[in-house]
């Protein structure tokens, strides 16, 4: 079981971290901080560079913590939060990724929640420093706080779409 959890932690944690690297640099196919900033603006978010830096840093930090199995409930909370924001962006496209849907963020949210529930396993920094096992209620805290922070971020930072101009009335 510990081997499976290790593989899952490494896969998901490094993918989440890599996604963050793409937001703030030209590594791993990213378009640099300017590209990350433009991506957030195109998705309707305020904050520009600061938003891209916060999102990228959150993804890198939570992903690396998940991969290492360190402070696992906190790492899961961060991953759930940033992927909840991504899910809200993709929501209008439906579920499936081939239609630019939210399938991928949903899988990462579910996996991070599952890791918060199972714990990081014996091959983790949490186990090495004696932080495990985490009580199961930590999973509920991680899921609630992650979803809540992601939704709050969406509400606070997302601009409503501009209203369509009213048609001109009369010809005078």
C-alpha cells in the first residue's frame, strides 16, 4: 500500500508543481510570467502578475509538499484550492478535457482529498518526522478549506463579463 501511495503522491504532486512552474516561467512549456499573467487576464481574473505569481507559487508549493509527503493535509488543501479555481474556469465547457472541460482539475482535487484521507504513507517526510498518522477529520478540513479558498478566490478575483451594449433606439 505504501508503494501505491508513494507513486500517487509523486505523480500528482509533481504534476501540480509542474503546472505552477508553467504559470511563472518558461520551463516545462510555460510562457513565462507574462504568459501566466495573460492567461489569468484572459480567464477574467484581476490582479495580473500578482495573481499569476500567487497561483503558480501555490501550485509549486502544494505540489512539492504532496510529492514529499510533508504536511500532507496542508499540501492537499493548497492543491484542492488551486485546482478548484481551475475547475471554475473550465466549468462552462463541461466535464470532458477534450472539450476544455474540468475533468483534469476534478481528478487532482479528488486525488488530493484521497491523500489527505489516507495519509502520505510510510515513505514520506511526515512519517520520517513522526507527524503521521493524521486523524481522518484532517481530510474533511483539507477538502472544506481547499474548496472554500478556491471558490472565495474565484468570487474575489474574477471580473464579471462586460455587459453587451444596449441597442440604439430610434434613428435620431
